[in-house]
C-alpha cells in the first residue's frame, strides 16, 4: 500500500511489481489509509521521505488501526543520523532512495518476515551500545566545539586517548563527524533503537 504523492508512489509500485510484490493501494493521507484498513490489512507500509507527514506521528496513528502492519521508510538523506531517526520513529526497515530499484523489494520481504533492515553502512544504529562515562564526557566537549587538544587539557588526557574515545563514541552512536554530535549529545538524545512491529505505501512527491 502507498500513502503520499503520486509520482513517487508510482515509482515504488512499479519497483515492487517488477519483483512480484503486490501493492494493494496508494493513498495520499492517513484518512484514506484508515478507511482502506476496514477492508485491507497490508503486511508492510512503505512510508516515503518528503511526504509531508511526521514519521513518528504517522506510524503511531497507523498502529491505532493497523497494529500488525510493519513499516519501511525511504530516505533521501543517506546519513546515519537520518537512519537512526527513522528507526526511533518506529520504522522496521530503511531504504535509501538512491538504492530503491535494487533494495526495496528485498527490504519489504525481510521486514514482512520480522527482520529489522538498514543499509549495511549504517548497521551500527541497530546495536545497543551504551557510551562509557569518559566517552560521553569527550563527546559532549566535542559537541561544544572544543578541539582534541582542548578536550585533553580539560580532562587531563593525552590527545591520542581523546581520539580513541571519539572514534569509539562515533561508532556507538552511528555518526561520522562532529557536526552530527550536538543533536545527540547536547540535547541528550543518545540513540535507543525502537522495537520491531504485506504491503502498503505512505509517500511523498518525487
């Protein structure tokens, strides 16, 4: 099933049809989806990035009338932070728009079987890896704009030790640069993966 703009919805439908997966409907808003749910209970909903729908609110609303439907989100943003946010919103699988033709059908099938699926390069976001106290201290200072030397001076640690803590912290949080830290550290939003929940589609314009 599809929810959202027609152009992207058609692309998703065509992509899945070529792989033998039926799309039971394409709808543009939750009201249409709720009405359709009285006669149809899709296993998977494909939620399109840029649809204008808030992912977390949409998924919560979806579960009110389709509690067993799993969700795959397409993303234009390839950063790990975007993948992490999609999972926090409640998505069971994530597909990058740039990989739609190659990956969407496989992800939909895997999610329908109860698996959580993300791009291989972002697999770290699935793990529950808590930060150590020292890692958090170093990352918080880095998020505040301090250099490695300044952090080392502040914490009385060698610069090589600071680099090690940053590297391990980045890996645990699924980020690749300091620019991604403020939203996670300063705002206290360390990632906690959502628990997991046959095809629907909720989307946006191409």
